[in-house]
């Protein structure tokens, strides 16, 4: 079945958004004036379905030329505990499932643990975040990923927020040990929250250096992204609209045997999503993602789109 290459799925896509998630959690917390010193606990469950035009698996550079539908589900528990007046600890655990109708060999289930320790210095925050994933593929051990990231963030003028961090990661691939790797990432994000406006914009840059056990998988890469998020009212319901674009390039440092030269990739991705509040604690999300993969390695040179819908319930205290 598998001959070509993929996009990031499930936890893989999520791990790349950790910085944005921490930022948005921080920003939302600024609007909470009650129980600032009390622990906060939440449970979130979601389920839905999606259509994938090219069934794929990024971590093995594999994909089919066929489409399929999949059921997706996730459950998360989280705990946020102030440690004194200026320090906060955030912990979460998630379990997610991706279950294809026909291509069961790429079914995934993942355990995800994350932690974030942050100190408020007044004009800025410093923090240390950690992330661990254990993922199975078709009920067989697949991938482990551990990463730790020191960072600094803060509003440097009214409406403008910046975050910069360094990520150190270690990856174990049980399907192909040559892909076991250590990675160093430098990332910076800039956010603009116009005072009194229901929207914000985000631009970011990431540099990645991945050192794999097999030299043909070593690469350096650059990622540029832009995002616009707007909160609105839709037919009397609170809603959130998001559109984003990401460009990524990778230059591999060794010859790829199948093409007899160094591999080079360029990837463009456009994403649109709409979240609507159906009832207290219950949201619906519609999304569409289009990806254009270009490479001198034919197996990872293709176009793809994914569209789907998710229902999400969140309880917190």
C-alpha cells in the first residue's frame, strides 16, 4: 500500500502547536479575575470524523494514493496549580485515537503527557515545558517522543506579545530505528491583540536541526507561519474562525540512495476552521486543510486535502 509520503497527524500535529497552546492558555487566563490563586481542573472529550484524500504517515515517509475516512476521538484531563504568587504549574494527560475505515494498518492511538512550569517576572514570564508521547500503530509499538523547552514570553508593548524558546527532543522509532533522532529547535512567535478587537494575528519562525541514527534522515529545516483568529457571533451562537498558512523547507545532509542525491523538500499548508458553541461547554468544529508537498524524491511529491467535523465537550472548575 505505502509508497509515498504524508502530513503530520494526531499527536504529531499537536506537538508542533505546544507553544501556541501555552500562549493562548496564558492569554485567556489574563481575562479571569476570579479565583486567581485557586487550582483549576478541566476534562475535555471530543469525537468526530474526517475525509483524507491521501492516507499517509509522516514519521515513516509513507502514503497511499488512495483516500479514506477515519473516526477520531480524544480525552484530556488537565490541572493548573498556582505555586505562590508568581509561579504556576500546568499538567495534562491526553489519549487520542485515529481509526481508519479501510487502512487499518495506519490506525493510531497515543498517550500524551505535558507539563509547563512558568514564573511571572512582571514584564515577562520565563518557563520550562515538557512533552512526552507514546504512540502505537495498528496496535503495535510505534514511536516515543520526549521534548523539553525553556522559553521566555511577555507583552512588550500594548497589544503585542512575543514568545521565544529552544526545544530539545529525543525520538525513538520502533518501526525504523534508523529514524531515531535527537533534535534541537529554535522558535519565535509574535502575536498582535488589538485592544478592544475580537481578533488577533500571529506570525512565527522555527529552525530545526534533526540528527538521526541513519545519516540519510539528517536534515535542517525552516518553518514560517501566519495565522488569523476572529471571535464572532453566528446565528446567535459564539463562534471562532481561524485561517492559517505554513511554509516548510527541509535540506537533507546526506545522499538519499533511491535518488542518488541529497533530498530537498518544500511544503505549503493552508488551513481553515470554524468553531461554534452549540451549548454551554459543547462546541462543534469544522475544518479543511490543503497541503502541497514538493520534493526531488518522487514518493513525497503530491497534493492532499483533509476535511472533517468534531464535537467537543469541556468541563472545568
